[in-house]
């Protein structure tokens, strides 16, 4: 069993002294003000008693609610939490028990003294955090005789948890007592008593401490080893990534136009040549070719054969005109589903297949996002060995995962060994991989950590409620307004703030490669250079994979950079590995007009040598007072550096 000190969720970066919002009285509560709330971090699971201070509190009609943070997006299935009764203790103090929500994120606690008719001011800054978060390490398990339950907890004052896991559909259960709290813990799951037949239903995990009982539901999927040699792809929650035939996968590439009168001469053969002879040698190893499924089956398979020879993986689009997956189905019409099933059956055994692109601009209203969960059973019925993938055009990564309970009424029977199609499941899982459309044109647009302390918006928001999920960064080369080097820096911000080490840049057409992207917006040279940055980034992350894709339970140093416009993250390198570094450090200057020296608040490195891995490989001398580390290096405007840190030697 691996036990490590818990790495706190991104929103818990909130400092203890984070200030409350200053509120102006509303028309219906002119005598009242709200000045603060304590605590500021509330349990996602509900039950946190919050004490609110202010002036003018009175009456017996006080209520509280929580709204999403402005500049982010909702952490709720609905727009706001339910109203909860508040108890007025005095003219300056009231209290309420915060309601449960579906995912961790910052929000605003609001108070009303008249039952919700009017609200006192703009609200107080708070954040929700999970006391306990859990995940199964793989989905699906492919013939494995064992697996792992990943448990992360942050519960002040609690030393140990009791944990049980039940799989009602096969009558199996597991139990662990005295599991270390406030840690990342890996619990063993023995599958030897399970038969080889497929299982696809939910595991129910119960965690208890004292009188508190928390229940989490997560999707369990186990299938036999595939009967053909086409291979298989698994979600790897332990690395927040994917496994291809059991090995960690880091994907870098493009959305590409496969059907267009102006791209690749409308020829799959031409596109295949570009991939084989231009992209693959530069480390580009994946792509999502729009329109591929519109070509004749023979041409599609020839394209897959060609790109497979250089190890390139294809995210296969199955956006059927008869089945509008991201706008409500239908998933109970066998005739309309026939084309979707036929598309899957055509490619499901091909070794070039990474997964299925089931929705584009996947965000919709609550009804349609929830109903989309039904497509998951359809897809897994036809091909359980490849993930569903979609592009989210909102920040709510978690809404497409098994973190989210179904907004629609569940029709699920936990006793079914395999979830039936056309039945609403208890969980809203529809995407194994969520790709975030991340089209900000400046570094400042990407710099937010997703928390009040570091910026509510930005790349960090994508991880709220999705700590274990494979989340792809989809930068928009078409929208970039800065230099090519700053575009590369923006990709590193996705890694620093959200752990998005796999990318799919949007969009790559022949016109964009040769330029200009749009008349008057980019020169041919600019467009070409932006395309090249994806290849440079691919080289970086492939080299640094031993650090970036370490499994759950690896303890990484905590680092904070100064000034605030510098973003930084550090990764421990287990046993130093081939990199011969104790730690990898990435830093980005989000100011595109001003240079900054690099100063770090570094917990876990006392100083030594810091050698640039790129950009001249210069060694930056460091000095430390035991906690703060200053590097003798400067970041140019909009620049990035990657450092190999060694704590046992100084610069020569």
C-alpha cells in the first residue's frame, strides 16, 4: 500500500486569510451588510456549518445559498444550490449549514433575511473541497486479476478512515480498516473471485470516520482481453491519462480537416502523407480528422493503415447526422443508431484507433448533457476497448465524468451485470476523455489557477472536480495573438495549472500550415511557426514523461513563484531515472511585455543546481534560506523555462 501526504486540491490553495467580498446592500436589505464567513472551505459532501458576520441581521426568515464564482462556471448541476435555513444569533452573527454540491470549485455564499426574496450584497468568497475523493485506477480493466481504489482525503483532525467498496451487480465487496487519512492512499482490489464475463455497472464506495459516513459512486468496467490483435486503450486514473496496450500514452497533435475543397486536395492520401512524412517525424502522434467517416470505407481503412505504420493514433469522428449525441440523442431508436454502430464496427479492431469522437462543442443544457450519458452504454456495447472522447466548450469538465450524478432521474438497476442501452444511468458519465476547447489568445487568459487566490478562470478551472480524469488541452492556434514562443508557453501553462500534458491543437488545415490563417490576422511565417510549436511541445513532454506522468501517490514538491505573474510547477523524478534530475521545474512568465527574475517559495528543494533543459542549457545558480529559493535567471516577456534540478551539486 502506498501512502503519501495528500496534495491538496487546487482550490485549497486558498490562503487562510483570503478576504471576503465587500458587499453593497441590496434594495430589499438596506440595513444589512455581510463582512465575512468562516470557514471559507466547505465540504462538497455538505454539512459544513458556516458562521457569517455582518450587521443588521434580524428575523426568522434568514436563508443561505451558494452561487458559482463569476468568471468561472458552475460547480452545480443546477444554477444555484438549494436555499438552506439560517439561524440568526445576533444582529452581527448568523449561521447556516452549507448544502452539498456536485464538484469542488470556488463560489459565493449569499445571505437573505427575507426567505430569498432579496439578497444582502454580492456574496462572500468561499470554496468547496471534497473531504474524500476516490477513483478506480483503470477503466475498463482488461483481463486484470486485480486493480486499485485510489483514495485522497483532506479532513483536519481525522487520523483514519474505514473504507468499503461494493459491486452489487456481482455481489462482491471489499473492506479496509484504519486507512490513513489526509493522504493519498492506494487500496488493493482482488478480482480473482470474479468471473471473466463483462461487468459494467457502478461500484459504491463508503468511507466513514467517527459518526460521519460518505458514499461515492464510481463506474466499474471489466472485460476480457480482446479476441483480436487490434489493441485496447484504457483510462488511467492513476496518471490522469491513457494507457495504450498497457503503456502510458501522451498524445500530441491536431484537429485536422479531412474533408475540404481547400485542404489536402480533399484527399486522404495527401493528408496521410503529411502525417507520415511531416508530422510524425516531429513527434506529432495523434489527430482528430474532421470528416473522415464521410469517406468511403476502403479509403478510411487505407488512411488508418498508412498512419499506423508510423505509430500515429486517430481519434475517429462518429458524429452521425441521425444521432445528435451532444444535443439529446435519440439512443433508443435502433434504426437511427445503425449508422453509428456501423461506423464503430468499421474501425474498432484497427490498431491506429485511439478512441471515438462522440461530440463536438459538447456543452448544452442540463437535459441534453445528462441524456448524453446514455450513449456511453451504446458505445461500450459495440466496442468496450476504446474510450469515448469529446470537446467541451465550457469549463465543466466534471459534468461529463463519473463525478457527476445524473441530472435526469436515474433508471439504473445496480443489480444489472451490464448497464442496458436506452436507460438513464445514475452517473452522468459520457466521456472517458474530456478535451477542453482552450482558445484564449493571450497568456493572461490561460493563467488562472481555478481558485480565488490564483484566478478563478484560466486553465486551472478545468481540473475542478476532475482531478483523476484524462483532460486534453485544445489550444486555438487560429486565435493566438502573441508570439509563437508565447504560444508554446501557453501550452506549458496548461500543464502547470491543470496537468494537461496531452494536447490537440485547433485547427490544422493546409492553408493554416502554409498561412495566412485568416487574411490580415497572420503572416505565412506566423502560421508556420505556430504549427511548429506543437512539435516542439511534443518533444518536451515526450522527454519529460518520467516526471509528468508519475502515478498517483508520488509526492511532488510544492512550489509558488514570485511575482504573481510567474507560474511554476515541480515534479519529482522517481529514482532520478534517465533524466538524471531529482526534480523537473517548469516556469512561465505570463506577462508578455515585461521580463521577470525567478524567485520561488519551494517546499521540498533546498537549492543546488538548476539547469535549463532548453534555451541554451545554462545553469542557473540558486540560493536558499531553507525555504525560499532564488534562481539566478530571468524570464523574458511571455517566456518559459524548463529546469533540471539537482540537490547534490552546484553549477560548475
